[in-house]
């Protein structure tokens, strides 16, 4: 798992999108048991789960961001960060990512998504965590072992969460600076999946009148993306 995790860490920005796209196009979308109402309910669950994942990521980054982008394509960390949400979960950013990806596959609602996509996400992030834990254990030794004994690997503990939130300043500028691109991406994917599913199941003529609404929603999100990018490039989010 450590070897797989190191490989995924090095090439994750290429592998994850390509695998997701492959899973999306390997099977046609469908309405569960032919019910459009049930499909909308599943879409709502998927969107809610993705929003929860994004909110979790925002809370992590706004309180105590940890830079684990790696160095030269390998796992790397300067410090052992145990404050903010890292006092409640050792991998809250990955937990947020899992929620977002799982939400997208629920919206997709294909057999390949259910039986290959979601398991692949879980295995991939489990491997990434094993690789990072191997590095952190070797670098920080007993301090990291103590941290592992006190804090869950994924599921955040709610004990003391209110005190954590109230004791730290929330850096909303950092959240926008770090997250505007990925947020725009997954919302774009949601809009595309929902529209593609409707066209695939109902036909283009039956959904023609709904297309402007989807395009308007994507346009609004894109305007916000452009505004955030402008603010970042002009130093307004420093």
C-alpha cells in the first residue's frame, strides 16, 4: 500500500481525473428503476455529500492549513501539524476529497461508478494515507505515534470541536485562494453529469428547454471563479 500510495501521490493530478473520466464514460447513466424522482433524490444526496466535503476542506484550510503538496513528486512535510481540525482527524482534507468524489459517483449513478468508482476512491486515498503515515512516522517518530493514538485517521472527532473553532482565527482569504479552482471544477462536473444524464435518458429534444438553466448556473459559477482568480492574481487575497 505504501508503494501504491507513493505512486499515486506522484501522479495523482493526472491519474485521478483520467480514471474518473474513464469510469464516467464506461457505462451509460440511468434513472434508478426508471424513476426520475428517485434520481433527483440521489442527485440531492450526492450534491449534499460533495458540499459537506468542500465545507470540511474549507474549515481545515481556514484554520490550520497543512502543506502536503510534496517535494519533487514525493511525500514531504516540514512540521507535524496537530492544531485546527488536525486535532480531530489526521486526514481531514482527504476525508473531504472522499466525500466530494463519492458524491459525484452517486450523482452519476452508473453500475461502474457504484462498483468500481467508489471502491477505487477509497483504495486510492487509503494508499495515499499509508504512504504519508510511513513518511511522518520515520520523520517525527514518537511524537507522531502519540498523535496517532489520540486522533482518528479519517472520521473527525466532535469532542472539543467548538473550542477549536472559537480559539483560532479563520482565514477566509486563504480558503478562497486555495479552493476556488477545485470548487469550480467539481461544481462544473456536477452540472455536466446532471445534464448529461437527462439527455442520455430522456433525449435532447425532451431536455432542450432545461439547457439554458444549466448553462446559466455554470455561467454564474464561472463568474465567481474568474472573480476569485482576479482577486488572487492582484494580491487581494494575501
